[in-house]
C-alpha cells in the first residue's frame, strides 16, 4: 500500500491523535476511513446526478437531429 506524507499544524495533529485514541483507532485508520467515506459520498453524488439526467432525458420531448457544425458558421470572424 502506498504511503503519503502530509504537513499539518502540530495542534491539529495532537487533537486528531486524541480523537483516534478516543475511538480506539490509529490515526492512519481514522484518516483512511475518512477518505473512504469522502470518495463514497462523491461517487454517490455523481451516480445520483447521472440518474437525474437520465430521467430528465427520458422524459424530454426534444429531438436532436444530425447537425454537422462548421467552425466558420459558429464564429463570425471579421478580418
């Protein structure tokens, strides 16, 4: 498993070690758990957004035809 190096305030480190001790965990396991929850929440948020978009798209009556864009038509460039 890879290691990481962090620089944090000494008072924060002291308080975090106390929290870990109170939970009968190591500081490493406390941080690992936090990161797992953070990533899981982010994954859940993205999944929920995708689900909402799919629902929205499935209910939409909008039809998009095959359009070929030409750069010159998109940008009116005046010399």
